[in-house]
C-alpha cells in the first residue's frame, strides 16, 4: 500500500512514525500543510490518513483518494469541534477513539465528518493533564490505524447514535474565566477547565484591571 499522512501535531506525528512501519505499507509520504497535499498525484496512492487534523478536505482531494480521520468522542454531541475540551469540561473521563471516513457532500460542498460512520474504535482515557491525554491519543491512534491497515480494503462501517444536542466548538475567548463565577464553581469543575486548556490550546485565564493571570498547569487532590 502507498499511504499519504496528513498531520502537524506532535502527538500525531509520533503515532504516524510507528504506523508507517506496518508491513503492508510499501511507500508513504507525510504532509504537514494542505498545499503539500495539493501538490501530490493522489491517484498514485491508496489511502490518505489524517490525524489531529481539523481543517476540511475539499472535493479536489476527496474525489481523488480514499480518506480517513480519527475522532475522539463517543457521543454525537461532540462531533462538531473541540471534542477533547468539551468532554473534559463536562466531566467525562472515559470516551471512545474512532476511525471515520471522509464523505463528500455535493449539496454542501464539503467533506463531512458528521456522517456518524466509523469502522474501528477503542476506549480513550481523559484522565490527567492534556499532555497525558495526548500520550493516550498517540497510543490509541497506533492501535486503531494498525487494525485498519490489517483489514483494508475489507472495511465495514457502523454508526453511532445521532443526538439533537450539539456542543458548539470552543473559541479562544471561551478560555476566559469570569471573575464572578470563581466563588461558585467547584474545584473539580475548575480543575477540568484548566487541565483541558494546556499547551497548545489557549490557556484558561482570569483578568482584572491589574492584568491577566494564565493557568498553564493544574493539580487536583480529591478529598
């Protein structure tokens, strides 16, 4: 198999280095940006694997190569952006990591990741700081992608249940913690908010007329 990898995050790159050693892969190339991908003759490759990639794929790509990605949420409400942060904020500690196919939708002119289809899944721990979770993502990505390559091209898909509830993607301004809620928020909820916003995400912060205080790391001890 000839594979194209598309990733730029450190945890994803670590996973792909391992996956590239799969015995079925005879040749691979890694792209870190879309313009690198656009320059390839994608018809010469069997599969595009995106990992830790949040940008959309256009028809010029999806019409030329089969493409998959990995999604780190079990519930459908987290399918629309910022799944790690939103699940941690909501108190979820164990979720699912899944492989999904990119499906081109002519009506919307975009490659959908919201078809709810998935082929392989495994449990994913959301315990610890964001660095710990990235390590988990590396491990589960290696497991899932090796399973996918073992089974390719005989891939079967299932669907996770649809939900009407939708959690909206977070923006950098959402990292601001209003001073007035500090007296009412629990220590556990505050811990979850801070720990899910470690580097490279916009850190949680509070501000007053004296300046801005950023929270880069946090530790929680349960009573």
